[in-house]
C-alpha cells in the first residue's frame, strides 16, 4: 500500500468539496483508493486554525480520516539538513512548509499539494500536484 502525505491546501479543498461537491481533491483520492493518507502535525495545526479548535466537530471528523505522523527525530533531522542547504542557496521557504516537507522526507512519502512551487526547492522531495 502506498502512503501519501497531504498538505493543508488539500485538506481545505477536501473539506470545501464535501460541502459543494466533487473536485480535484476527491478526484485524487478516487485515483488512489488503496493509499494510506497521512498528515504531519504542522498540517493538523494549520487546518485546525481555521476552526479555532482541533476538537471542533467538522475538524475532528476530517482529521480522523488520516494517519497523523509523529513529530520525531527523523523529521527534525530532515528539517535541519534541508534548511542548511536552502539557506546556502538563499532559497528558504516558509517555516510551516519546510516542516511539512521534512515530515514527507523523513517518512519517505510523496507530498500531495496544489502548491508545488512552494515545495519544488526541497532536494529529494517527491511532489505530486493534484
């Protein structure tokens, strides 16, 4: 079974599509019916911010559909290593985007996003646009 790490924009799109009908996020999930969908804690925090509370019923209902990866030493290592590379190249990205990318790298997962340009600078990161 393949695993994918989804970024915050995917969750926002998926939540919107639940209310308005199918769209790109649902289309992606239909194409990968046996995939293990995962989130980093950074994504969980960004998504929950829109509800004001991680325990908000709509937020909790969305998050229960995903495996939430631990914030572990491997993720911190990836963050530090890629930060160093990007800083030397003067190509730093947003801190949250960097933590999301570090989680994907640490857990050997492609990152599913519609913001490919934010993540294209990360060496070794497989980015899948939807």
